[in-house]
C-alpha cells in the first residue's frame, strides 16, 4: 500500500483485512438509535465483518514521552475525540462501499456529528482477545506518530520488538496494532502524511482500569516505556469502553 495515496476512491490493497477507524467528537446520541444503527452494519450485504464502538472515558497523558511532551497530541483534531467507530472489512473498496451505504449514513445520523478524521490501516493482532476483550471491554487506545523516517522501518520496530515488550506486561487481554495506510479529513478528502501525520493506532485491553494501572506499575513497563520514547514522536492516549457487533 502507498503511504501517500491520493484521490477520492482508494484502490484495493494487497492485504485481506483492513480496519477503517472513524473518529468523532463527543455528542449525546440516543443509545438505542446508535446501537441499532451499528448492529445493522454487519447485516447489510457486503458489510463489515465486525463493527466496534469505542466510547471515550477520558484523555490521559503518557509516560512514553518526556514530561514536557506528555500531553502533546498527535494532531489537534485528536484532542476532541469522544467516540470511535471501527469497521473491519476485507479491503479499501469494501470500506468505500460501506461509507456510501444507507446503513452507515444511519450511524452518522445517530451520532449527530461529522467525523473529525478517518484512518484506514493494516491490522496486526499481537495478542489475541481474551476474556472480556472478546466482546469489547476496557481499553487503552492510542494514536501514534513515528520517529522513523519511513513507515516500513516503523512497522518493523513496532510490530517486532515493541510488540514483544507489550507481551511481557501482566494482565493484558488484547493488543492490536493498526498501521495507517490512508488518511481522510472530516470532509471526506484523502490527504497525505504531512496533512494528517498519524502512523499507527494501538489498543491494549484489560479487565478494567485497576488492572491497567497494576500492569503499567510493573517492572515490565519500564523497557516498554523506554522503547516507546525511541520509537514514537507524538501520542494521543484515551481510555475507552468498547463494544463489538459481528
């Protein structure tokens, strides 16, 4: 896939599974209407195999950056994220078709806001979902900007040594890494890396926030923190509660 793709309708990628992540601002939709709209997406012909709703609990700083930059978000729009919808599809063409569907328009109408931005990404499951993470649950969700000069060097280090360090953390129920391949503004315009410099999306799942705090207080966290400082330039971190529809 090309990290600098342009145009309105993307070409299908070479990988079989793609995650479309749509980031919305905080609104107050009817839970019944939103849940019904999300549940309808996998049922439509050619729809996503899975849909996830991530409700933002709060934004937090991260110790993967130094104290002066701990609150530095990846992009200004990320500071306003209040709700995230993930669409698990076969390829970018399927994602495009979903975005044009009546079922997706019903989701956007239920949320009551235009997206802040949309990211298409290659999926990498470093830790398979366990326990509550299979159906959603509590997660630490992060937008990442790389230090590496190119996405291939970032992918190698992130999916390799960094994922190995996450696997050493106690109590982790899920670790997903999504390598961004396409970026879209809230108006639906495809833009390049310079306009929306987000390189990855990471999710770490736990039974609850207490389990996350205990995990991050462990000795295993220190080499992971240090590797993050070598690997990443900027981070936006939020705590979310996730739900899954298939």
